[in-house]
C-alpha cells in the first residue's frame, strides 16, 4: 500500500473512531458509573449493585413502575395507530396526481420541520378549546403522539411503495381480486419492510418524547418515563438509581438493534445462496 493511501486510510479510520467515541462513550460511562453506587462519578466502595437493588426497594420504585406502564401503553398505542394511519395514507398519497401529491407531502413534513415546542403548545391549545371532546388523560397523549409520529411512518413507507411495479396491483385486479383484496394481498406484503421500519420509528419517537407529553398530560397524575425523570431530577437531581435505569435501557436497545442486524444479514445471505 502506498504511503499516501495509507495516510488517507489512517485519517479515515481515525475520524470514524472519533465519531463513534463521541456517540457511544457517554453511554458507556453511564453503564460504568451505574456500578459506583454514587452520583459523583467515584467508586468509594468499589463496584456495587446498590443502584440496581434500588430499582426494587427504593421509595421511587412504585413511581418508576407506574411511569414504565404508562410509557409502554402510550408508545404501543401511538405506534400501532400511527402505522395503520400512515400505511393507508401513504397508499392514498401515492396514487394522487403529482401536483396534489406534492402539496400533501409538504403538509406531511410540517410536523417534522416545526419545532417540537411549537407543536406541543399548539396541541395544548387545541385540546383546551375542545376539552369537552378530549378530556385530560391518555386520550390526549395518544392523539398527540399519533399526530407527530404518523408523518415519519409515511416517509418510511413511501420509498418502498415508489419501487413497486404498478403492474402488480393491476394484475391482481385482472385476476379477479377486489381493490381492497389486491391492496391487502399484493401491496401490503411488498411494503411490509417500510411498515416495520415506520412502526419502529414511531415506537422510538413516542418512547423518547418529553416536550409534547409534558405539555399535554394535564393534572391527571400520568407520568411517562421521561416526565418522571424530569420531575424527580428537578427536585433531587440525578441519583444513582437513574444510572441503573439508563444502563438497562441502553443495553436492551443495543441488544435489539444487534439482533435485528443479525437477522437482516442472515436474510441477505440466504437470498445470495438462492
């Protein structure tokens, strides 16, 4: 290898390593210090599992379990509804004429371009005006999360739909299938990877959201994980208890991502062999 090529390779690898370090080193440090049992980033008693034990026997355990329950309910409900709405909406958008499609896609991108605080306040005002229709509670939160998750689902499915041969749908109609049957048996199986990606993105966005949830949860006592962490940290600052929570979430998400990538690699290898 020539000296110039070697230097470029070293610089490229070094730059990649620096980016990965900036992205993952903070997460790695949280996992390490979750075993310190303190919040001052020291190990006075060596490695300890006190932070993890506190998940089950501290005064915050009940609040944490309640927050996890509401977070899961909200994330699953919002992602399922967003995926269903997004899938059918994308198919409808795809078959619009070019001018109308461009206008609809522009409107679809507004929630993503807009600042999240603007959308949170807008939703809060909307619910305040129609509070007799939308009472405080999970209904408002689910509608709020669906409102900002659905555009991401549409953009996840649309590229897959654009790759589909339109003759497939027409052929299904010629063979006697109804329009709805052709959509279910031909279109949906083809765009399923986009649907899965859209569902995963909606679930992650809903799980991670704080601003929209904080502005629209009202005085019902509902707390998601993000709002519960904020309320607790605002009063007591971040305790060692939370380092354990963050570490568990990081490990779970990393494991899921690893399994998904392994499965994708296995599918690609199987296709190559065929």
